[in-house]
C-alpha cells in the first residue's frame, strides 16, 4: 500500500442467493454467491449508490487495498476514492465480481450443487443481461432501489447500457465508457483466437483441468498476450517500447530481444497464473453475445426506447478496440431515441486501456456528470 | 485451372549454389539451392527482367498453375500475366522462394550437409539483406545484370527497397508496395504472439519436430489466425462476415458460431497442414529485423543515399498492418535523399491484403510505373 490518495484497506463482502436465477440461455442457476466491495457510505435516502461494473478480466477489487503489503490497488483506484472522479466522500460505490467470474462469485471454479464437483466447462454461457439481473438482486440485498449511476469501461460500459435498458426506473445515470453497441467481426476474431489458444492447449482437457489439478496456462498466456495488444494503441506501444532491444545487438535467435516481447511475455505469464481459463472463455463469449439491438432486427433506436437514464458516452481517441466511432453509434441511437445523452471524446494516446487512467479531462467530465442534476 | 487470363501451366526451376554464402548473422551457409519460377521471355538485351519478391508465407509460385487440376493459381496471378499489371508479354518475371523458405529453397526443412540431418531450429536467422544477396546470385545465374524492376508487397516490398540500397546499379525501378521502413512495436508484438503460439505447442519440441515426424500444427494454426486478422481490415471483415451466425440462434457454447470464427479456423487449419513452423518463425524474425536505417543511427535519409532506382511507393487506405503513414515515412526519406519517387495511396477496403487484389487504379499505376522511361 503506497498510495495516500487511495481509500485504503478494503474487505470484500459476500452474499448468497438461494433462489434460482433464470439465465438468458434458458438454463437455471440454482442459487449463487456474489462477492463485492463497497466504498463510501450509503446515505439515509439511499440515493447515492453507484454500481461499478468490471470488464473482461476485472474483479470486484476496484479500489483500495486488501492488505497493507499489497503493492497494487484495485483496478480503478485512480478513479474511485476520496475526491476522485467517483468520489467516495459523496457516493456509496458497489463493485461486484460478475457471475461466471473467478474471484469469488459463483463461476466455473465453484462447486455445482447438483454434482458436488466444480462446474468447469458446464457452467452456463452467459449474456450481459444475466449480469444485470444478478446485480439487480445485489441491489435488492443492499436495499438500493435506484442506482444514482451505473458506470463501467469496455465490457463494463456495456453493462451500464444494459442496466438502462433492462431496469430503466432503477438507474438515474449511465456512464458508458470505451464501449460499443456490439462487437465487430474483428473484435470477435480476436476473441476467437484467444479461445482457440486456450482450448487447443493440451492441459485444457475440454475444460476439466481442475480435476487433474492443472490449468491451460500456456493457452491462457497466449490469450492474454493477444488481448493485451488490442488494449494498447500503436502509439502507446511506440512510446513505451519503440523498437528498443534488451541487448545492444540483434541476437539472431528466438529469445525475447525487443522490449515489447519481454513485456508481453511477462503480462501473459502473470495473468495465466491467476485467472481461470473457463472464466476467460466465458467472458469473451459474453462480449461476443452483447447486442441489445439483436431482438429488434438490429434497430438500436428501438432497443433504447425504454431508457430513462441520462447517459454519458465516453470514448478515447486512440482506442482501436472500441474506437470513438463505435461510441458514436451508441450516442446517435440514443439521440434518435430522444434520450438525454452527451458524448465526449477524450484525447488520449493510451488506446483502449485509457479508461483505466485518470487523464485530467476524463476525470473532470465523469465527476461533473455524476454530480450534475439529471 | 479455371482462369483464362492466367499465364497457364508453369514448371518451377531450381539452381544449386556451391559456394558459401556469408550471412548477416556472421554464419556461413555452405551452399544452397534456390527454387524459382519464371514467366515471359528474357529479351536479347536482358533488359526486361523483373524480380518479384514474396511476403511472409508466400512462395515462388506467384502466377499460373502447376497442374491442370490446380484450383488456385499463384499468389499474385491477378497481377502477373499477359496484359496484366506485370505484363508477361513484355517482361521476363523471376519469382524465387526465399532462403529459409519451405517450398524448395534451402531452409529449416533441408538437410544440413554438416550433420546430414534437417537444419530444423539450427537454420540461421536471416535478414532481408541475406535474401537480397542470394537473389543477386540468382540474377547472376540467369545472366541478368540489371533488373528492370524489383517488386513486392509487404515483406516483398521491403526486399525491393533493400535491393535498391544494396545493389543500386543492378535495379532500375523499385516497387515498394504495402511496406514499412521497419516494424512498429505493435507489429513486433503480433509476430511475437505468433512465435509464442508455435514454440509453446508441445509438438514443437524446441524445433526438432521433424525428427519425430510431427509438426506443431496447433501453434502454427493459431499463429496464422492472429496473422490473418492483421491482413484484413475491420471494414472488409465487416462486409465479409458482419456478425452473421452460422445457425439462426446463439448456441451458448464454444463451437464456431459466428461466420468469422469458422473462416479463421479454416484458414488456420489449411495453413498449418502445409507450412513449416521453423520457416514461419524465421520469416517473422526477418520482418522484425528489417531496419535499413539501423546502421545509420536511425537516419533513413542516409540509409537511402546509395539508391539510384526510381521508386514507386504504394499504400492502401485500409491497411492497418503497414498503414499509408508508414509508406509516407519511406517516401519522405526518399524525397529528402533527393531520389526519384512517387507515392500513391490506393483507396481499398481490403486491408493489408489489398496488395494481392487487382484493384483497377492499383493495376494501372503499377503498369504505368513499370512501362515508363526512368
């Protein structure tokens, strides 16, 4: 813990839901557990709660530290905390680990009550709506009828959008950051490469690797490496690594010799040791399946009709995973559906990952949006 | 063979060089064999020869058919042939398989005369200059003192550029298509993912897979899949596949269900059955190592000083692997070095692969360039 502006030590909470949850795929989940963190205090009117939604590989640990010795704070610590963009002096922030995750909420690593074994590959494939529905149960549990805001970046932004469609009366503001109304073929293609990397790893064993105490680390590592390239911009890679060599001269071999190679290998290694492969597969599929216009013949304007929330759509200039033009698709459909929306494009060289960093204008825009009268 | 405008049946040739070739890495190759194809006729003055250089996964089979039953013509058949951009009625076209390749020219699959076993992973890592030098020996063998032109796309374009630097008096025109003066960190990162996919496949066996009659097909398949994404534009993927599903409804499973998934799997499967993994590793490394400005403290203008050839730099609007701005770097340095250069950006939705397709303006520009007085 080395960050004075952080909210400090945080202890995750957990809640068990005993009732069945009907999923979008048609299956029922016979009860589930959800792990979450909260920052700040719920006011008496219960009107200051903000739901923060994580992206592909995130978790409930969005801000603060779990231990004094923890070196890295939660994934959105730069934006959540006292006087930060999501100000914990003003708001009660709730950050759950999503269903299907691998950080405590029921997912492929959890025990299937019907078999008394880990779900593994049998955990149902989810859609964003399943998350929205399960988060609504969490809201009920916390006695929060209406979120002051639901906010997230990337896949998290898609959840904010889905909340505003599925529970229009329970959300006042939607912060849709670095998102898209659905994945492009190229987005799906990158996800598919990640999935193939995992499933073609011999250690994957059709997803039953837990039974042999192994994990398809090599595949997960590759999946993360390819994902990571899409999170950064060409520009940020250039300024971070350029073509710098680790040694002075070319090695004429296959060891990592450009800085960017070591970096990617390191990212992949670290990730493959902590993340669950079945969860990763599942999360990429949730992304691929997100498409609120789908049931309206592709008409996003119709899909957005129920929305009552005020929306802020944020995009980043160098994001090529979900580029500003994808955010504009959301904005334009919201405008055409006559919804309250503003769209700000933040100038940032950091690619898709920009949403994780407290660029001044980004922080100011988000703070003002959350504080404004809707 | 189903293409009337093709040059028709072609038989590859081969030449064996007995002398040692000193490589950029410092090692010597004790003789080598080079496979090549020729199209058209060499004129009496030997002034109409064009060298065509292939890219990462190409071969000497650039035009025509090897068998009547062959369904697909050579990789550049749409541009090489009678009355085509590279007109075989006018030019004598030479298309070799590069050193280190897996289509007949000496490479990792070939027998190392010193061990009487396949080179495998011991085949030296090459640089573009090694190809230029070996292609110069081929020119000698064919009694061609000066190429009318050296032309290629992508890694092939880098060879055209290198020819104009290394043998300024032996090349009149350089066609540098969809290339870059060096790889960006992002380019290297994609190559590194491809390499890691191959080397982490248990069947790779540190490159000695030939000894056990296996091949790291799974890794090679992944490498091709990720490469393929970078060859297409987001736009062309969208028009080719959109988000079309194979079945009408979402499958909530991990079979290929979007069209783009099947396509990528198919591309990867086909490639992994025919291409050699050690060659693929080598080719990506040649790409990473290309950097003519390297020995001049990064000064491309100085690197280009020796050039005498007239250059045509061609780029494609939707190419994000080597975008038009990368071509402009080449062009600007050539201008600053006071060389004869023109740069045309072709409007094409097909991404990096655009250089393989006979877009009308592209064909016209290339044809005019080759036919003009230099």
